[in-house]
C-alpha cells in the first residue's frame, strides 16, 4: 500500500436495495429521510414513487428498486435526498447503511455479466469483505425517460 | 463583471431598443424633428459613454452613426438605404455589447464596412435641401426681447432636450443593483426631471422576494387550516390581521413582477419593416393595449410565440400588393395586435386581413398525417378543421422560407402558450383574414383553485377555468344523457361532454355517474364537465412547477402544497379538453342538431314543497305556496285557553293546531307553519322544519287518514302530503265560511276543471273561502257535459295539462258554444311562459295563472267575475 499522501479515499453513503448494497458519492447526498404522506402521481412512469413535501419543498421520489430492476424488501422505505439541475429527488431504498470511506484505487470495473440495468447506472464496484458494493452515478440514475409516462 | 460595465451594457441595450423603434417611426414620419432629436441624443450618449469607458470600437461605430444622424438634422433626406444602414449599425453594436458582456472586453475587429457606408451617406449631398430647422436658428427677431420672452437659442435647446415619451416608461426593470453613477449625462437629467422615483433591482432579488411571499402565503394557509379546526381560539383575530397583511404584501410583490406587454412588442415595428423590405409587401402594424401589464415570466414566454405569429402572418398570411389589388383589397396589408385584461386573464388578439387559413389544405394535411379519417373530416366544420394547425408537427407552408423558419408552426406556439397555462384559438375567413385569440393567466405563481376528490385522492382545478358546479340527478335541470356510448351532461339547454377524472387518471373510481359532482369547465371556447367524487373548497395555492420527470403528463399543469402540508397535483383543464377526441365532438354536434323542440314535459310539474317532521320520523310535506309564513317561537309563550293552545301573534290570538297527539312543546323553540287569510292566522305545530325542495308531486298512495292526502316520493323519501284544508277549520270553524254572513249576496259560481284530485281538494276550499260556489270536475269532457246539461257558471277555472282534452282545447270548445261564449275561462298551469300565455289568449282564455298562486287566482277571479272576497 502506498503512503497516506498518495492514497485517495472516496466516501460513500451506502444503502441496501433489493438485497444489494449500493454506494452513492457523499458529495451528491443532501440528506436521508423517512418519506411521509406520499402523494401518488397518476399516469407517471412506474419508476416515480410519488411526491412528498419536505420542509416546504416538493421532492420527487424515485423508486430505486423499480429503476434497477430489483424487488424491494423491507416495510418502510427510507429515501436518500439528492439534487439535480435545481430539482430535489428522493431515492427510495430498503435501508440505510453506514458511510464508508474506500480507497479509490480499489474501485473496479463492473463485471461483464452485470445486469444491463445496473450497469447502465453504475460506475464501478468495490469488493468488500462479505459483499459487493455497487457505486451508483446519481445523474444516470435520474435519467428517467419522462416521455414513457405520457402515453 | 464590473458594475459600471454591466450597467452600461444594460442601459445601452435599452437605449438601442428605443432607437430601433424610433428609427422606424422616423422613417415613416421624416419631418418629425422630435423623433430625430431623440434618436440623435441617444446615439450621442452612447458615443460619449463608450469614450469614457474606453471602448474604442463601439465609440467609432457610434460616432459614425451620430455623424449621419447629425446630417439628418441638418436636412439630409432620410432615405430607406440610410435608415437600413443605421439599423444595421445598431445591430452590430448590440452584437458587440453581447460579446462585451460575455468576455468583459470588446471583441477584436473593426467595422470598416459599416463605417464606410455611414460616412459615404453622410458625405453625399452635402448641400442639403432647405431645412426649416436650420433656417430657424439663423432667424433674427429684429427687435430687442420683451420681458418674459426667451431667446431663440434657449428655446431650441429646451426643445432638443425635452424628454420624449419613452415606449417603456416603467423603470422598474431589473438589472443592476445600484443607482446610476452621476457621470451619466442627459439621460440622468431626464430621469430626475421626469420626477419618476425609481430604483433598479436585480431579477434575483425580486424572485427571492416572490418566493418568500409565496412561502408566507402557504404558511398562512397552514395556520388558517389549524385555526379552522378550533372554534374558539384567541389566534383567530391576529391571524385574520396577518392574513390581510399577507394578501396585501402578495399583491404588492405581484405588481413588481408586472411589465407592460409593450416590452414584448418593442421589436415588432422593426421586424415588420425588415419583412416588408425582404418580401416586397406593404404592411401596416397596429399595436393596441401596449400598456396592458402581465407577469414578467409570462411575458418572457409569449415573446417568441407572438414574434412567430407576426412572421407567419407577414410571410404567408398577407398577400403581395398586386394580389391584394386583384382581390379588391387595399394594397397595404394590415396586422393588428391588441391586448387587454378580461376575467382574470390577459387576452391577446392577433389578426390580419390577408388570405385567411387554407381550409382545404389543412384538411388534406390532417388526413395525410393520419390525424383524422376522411370520413370524419367530412363531418367537421371549417372552424374545427382550423384547429388542426395546432397539432404537433403540422406546418402547411408550401415552401420553407427563411423568414418563417423550418416547419416550426402553430403547434410550437400552442405548446409555448400551454406551458404558461394559456389557450389559443383561431378564427379564419377565407380571403378576409385570420385572427388568433390567446388567453393567458395573469400570473403563474398564486392562483385560486378548487380542491376536488377523486376516489379518495385530492386534486386542484384552477378556479379561473371553473364556470359552475352542478350535481347530476335524474329529472333535474342537470341530467346525464347518453349519445351512443358517451355520457354527456344536459345543462339547461346545452349538451356538454363529460370527462371522468378518475378514468382520465387511471384511478379506480365510482362507476355511477348519477349524483356525481360535475365541475363545469371552460377552456377557450370549449365548455365541458369534469366528473369528480366530491368537492371540498377553494384555496389559494402556490403553483410549483412539475418535476421535469413529470412535465409531459398532459393532464397536470403543476403541483402544490396545501394548507395541511399535503402535496396535490393541479389538473390542467387544457389537458382534459384535449382528451375529448374529435369523434365525441362530432357526435355531440349531431345530437344537438337533431334536437328540435323537445318539450321538456318532465320539468312541468315540479312544485315547491316544505318538508317537515311532526309526530314521527317520517317526513311530511306541504306545498310551500299555501304557507304564509314560517315561524319559530319561544314555547313558553304558548298559552292554553279553553282547551286550545294559542299564542299572541302580531296583535292577535293565533290558535295552534297539532297534527298529532304529540302536541306543542313546553319549552325551547317551537317551529310553526303559519297560514293566514285576511286578518286571521292559524299555525300548524311541527317538530322540525327540514327543508324546502323542488320536486315532482306525484301522489302514489292515497290515504284514508283525514289530514293526509297521500304519500309521494320527495327527494328519494316516502313523504306524507298533508291536506291543509283539513286542519284550517280546526283553528277557526268558520275558516271557510264567509265572514260576512249578514249580507246575502248572490254567490258566484265557479266551474273547476282539474284532473288531479289533490288540486281539486286544495282549490275547492280556497275558492269557497273566497266566496264562490264551486263545482269541481275531473276532466274537460265532464265540464263540457255540464254545459250540455245547461248548467250555468260565472267563470271557469281549468287546468291546462290534462289527458285527452287539454285546457286550451276546452277553452276553444267553450268559446264555440254560444251558451257559455261569454263566460270567462281562467287557466291554471305549472308552466307559465310568454308563448303559452299567447297560446292561451288565442284559445280564448281570459287569464293565465300559475298553479299554487292563490293570490293570483283570487285576483284573476275578481277581475273576471267581478266579485269575491279580497284574499
């Protein structure tokens, strides 16, 4: 291992979705909250989980499980608040994990046999002791095709 | 960026916009020295400032332009070419300014081409044509000045420096945060001279202010919601005050966002001028209502659509002068833009007197694009076909000209206008021209909305689009009818298409339409009904733009946070209107055409009834018109005398009659139904007055109980119809007997013809009380039989709506018979209309009275028969 001065650490907020561990770059994460009184949006793409009022701002909830092609587990979903182009979003997750500080050098490319939907939004994986951590690209996660809704 | 520089760029851009407009005006009115001086001064100022700030390139351009302008002042004729070159110079300056703003420095380059042109034009014809302005300065008065007179030079100078009306007087335009530096010259003086106290504020500051106010409005709504739930709260009064203050603050901040629509129109004269040049057409542009104010955001969004329509009209709509002459029109085409406020919206009308829309071509294009089948297209009216120009991707310009652009058609205009929640409509007459009407909301931010319920979900519908709320019920004024399989609402005399909001949104809702709430909505010229499950209230909501992921859903125009903190979607009436396919519209059009005179017999027999309870929980009812007054008295006032209950009422003793054993109350409020006849009153004691309703009176089950005529279904409940005539004599035995028994006058006789036993029962006592001898029969045939038997009557009262022979026919028959030709016939009917009265008159009826109008009947009798007790 190289000395500290050369080592770059990336910090990630981790969360479980559908049994898989994911990590989001910490600088993209605004907060973590429990969505309350969700308003469903009729006619919206199924990847949209609904809208909530968070301290006066309307936050669009994105169903990460649906987006990633996984099945949600756990009763009460938490949400990770992110922002993109001035709009607020909440990524629905099964449970929140800890903040991990990981060596940038240890970031590996996605395995070739990774599910297409996951590969589309992920920038790489970390091989942790017991599991794989999939790093998510927030911008790509939020690139939901809005026109699919307006059928 | 350097503040000074920023401000310079802003102001210069504004000045250039003004110069643009003024130059076009000057071209049309070259002798107007005022305009010329104005332009000159502006250009002069620009040159000065450029020099001061060290912007050589701009300075040289401005200088060359100023020289040419100076020559104009000296008398050089302002040719088209000269004006075009100056306009080109203005454009170049704007480009440089834009680059300056971006890069904080002038772009490299020289403008030798323009400067050469400007100098060439300035040098040409040095010897100017005699110009009176120049001559004037050399005029000499020839005598010393008298006191109070001003020397000519001073006059001239004042003349030159007088501020001219700016097209955009409002200086509250955003940009720089500080007041103008004192180094500025004439313009500065002008501002202070004009006395308009104003400051510059950045857009951001205003936006922030607006957001704060919106949040304040929301928080106030929240507080109101909470206080609403607590009846007695000391918060109520201060909250009311807060609410008022918030409303005023809101209004004040809204005002800062308002700008005159003229700002969007500023460039139009110039655009038209250029287009005229390019296309070889003559066009006159009329702008009306430039001072109409609208929200800045809205203004920004309609600038482009209007510009596009202008170009379209000039390019495709208006014909060339020769074509126009051939068509018998004046060679100059006319475009008119008018803006005004109406009903909470801004109306912008754009019209030209050109060719109008090519209906055939639009139809062909719509069919070829698969928007509609040929068969359906045939059924559509011209107006409906014209609407297709708003369909996406529709442009019908034969050639794509550089002027109007590539296939960017009215559909883009429409979607731009949609975005701000507005509507656009078109009217066109072939050969005469077309006119577009744009309606846009006054402001985007805070609107009044109706909160509705659909299957447990709440939604907001902008109040401005709501015409009325109705509840559909069978047999009512508002009914659901079906055309083929589509449900429509009959609203008085119109048929409106219905959209079930639950279905539109894909939510499982109630299937049953009966009894549903319908929000009658109007969008543009379309009126339709939105079916919802419930209606809550109206609330002022702050419109928050939809998430970009949801913006494409046509049914929603935004979302908001209600007073209770919940997020709800705002329904876009435009989106709902669009869900009606053309088939529905044409089906309805057919149905409406096939609707000649469907006499609404169903409406004929509704009666006003008073519903109440007395002695049991079953509702009872009595025709409202029989009742003189509804009262509620303190039960302690009821006295018992001679075994009867009575109360002192209006200076007299009024007996109380109970319908049941229950009797009168001992304490509390006692509701009473008061019947009066002349001086006497009696009251019927009831337990509770329930309601006053309008419904058919159809006694289905007759009753053997005295005092009850029978049972009818009123408002869905079995209701006992009370026989008032039974109770009245219980109060005064002689209620129906004549008051004056000493004078025996000849009783006049009345023949009453009515096929309803109820009405006969009711009218007979009334007529007897008025002093008539009544013979009642149940049909016209029986009446005629009586006449045949040589029975004589003084007057006949007949119902109109009877089976077999109706009242009109009976009247005609009676008239025809000489035995009774002189006998007046009075008609009683639940339907009274001018047409029917006319008909009656023609049939020989002496009078026409509404059923249950007791007073009217008595009065009519008096008139016709000449006697009878005053009612």
